[in-house]
C-alpha cells in the first residue's frame, strides 16, 4: 500500500503538497491515547466504506484512514462529495464507545465530532466554524454562510457486539472559487484561514476529537455531563433562527429552531407555539422577516 510516506513527486503541486503520514503518526499515536493507527492513501472511493470493512475484520478503535482524493465520498442521504486531489481533508475514524456508553447516546457522535472539528479549526486555522444541524460545517465568505465540510457517522457491523461506529469528515481546505461544486460551498482558503497546512489542520482536529470523545465516554455518553450538548448549542448557527425542516415523507415543518434536546434532536417551535423534535431531515436556514 502506498501511504504517502514517500510520495512519487512531493513537489508536484507546491500549493497542495501531500500529507506526511510518518510525521502525523509521530504526532498523534502514543501509548494510552485514542489514535492507534493512521494510514494515508492516494485515492479511494469512500474512506467510510473502507474503514467499515476493516472494522468488520476486528480493527482496533482509534484507526484513522485519510485519502488524498475521494472519488465516491458520501454525505447524508447518499449525496456525493468530491473535490480535487489534496484540496481538502477527507478522512474517517473508527470508534468503539464500549458497554459504558448506552447505544441511545450514539446519536451524539456526529454532533460531538462537529464540536471537535470547530474547536480544532479555531486553534489551527484561526477560522470561526459554525455548526448547522445536524452535520454541516459552515464558514463565512464575504459575509455569507457557506458549507465547507460535513460529517457522516455510520454503524459498522463487526459481529462483536461492541458498537463500532465509523465517523467520516470531509473539509474543503484550499478550494478556489472556480473549483467549488456549487456557489453556496466554501473553503478555509476563501474564509481567510491563517493556515492551510493540512498536516497541521489534521493534527489539530484529531487532537480535539480525542479530547471531546474521551470526555463524552467518561461521562457514559451523557451529553449534559460531558458538556457536549452545551458546546454544540453554543456553536450551532441553526439555533435562534427561522428554519424549514424538510422531513421524510415529503413533509415540511416551518418555525424557529429553539433548542437541541437530550437526544441531539433539533427542537422547532412553530407559529402556534407547539414544539416539535426533529430527529432526521434537511434543515434550510430562512431569512427573518423584514
């Protein structure tokens, strides 16, 4: 396997050098730490799919799989996620929360990951990353909110009964305006990040995820005790604004997003004052009247 330890041409694109897998391992893998292995591959269809396959074979918790290019990356509802090679961070991690965390709390893993990514990027890139419920990462470009990344958490059936979960993260780093898949997309470069060094950014995000995940697991997955619920609400751009929830079955719900409940659901208050907990669906941020 070519894991980018010795790239064929390290200087083929000075703006987008390959990741240094050896340096990343030295900086992240330590005795007693969460991260146990880290592989960088030149290209793959989906890091989530690949890592889920390895999980089924009994791979240890803390495995990290990074792709320099992802040709069939998936978001929620099987939406495609593609970007030029080495223009972003496309990686998945394998987590096994264990019996101390009830399965009912697993729904917090993508939200927890959002908090970790936003916290890590604030330190490593100097970018204020907001969270759009449930799994989008937003940056501000020219005064507008734009999606720069997303998170996808999936159960990985391995027959061991220990609840393996693969969490995938896709983040646009150096994409230029002309390379954006849609006009509403963004990147750290367009948000004027102080650093676009992907090695630095990946280390920052993984160290932040290790802290938040450890805190959450020590609290038995309790979102309040671990302070994940509080942190998510503080960084969530969806709360306090009018939204349209596009629900399964072609249903819609329009109202104000007022809270994140204990199960990680978005609470929407409609015009009649009723509160509705939304657990699945697309959320559209609406402009306030006037």
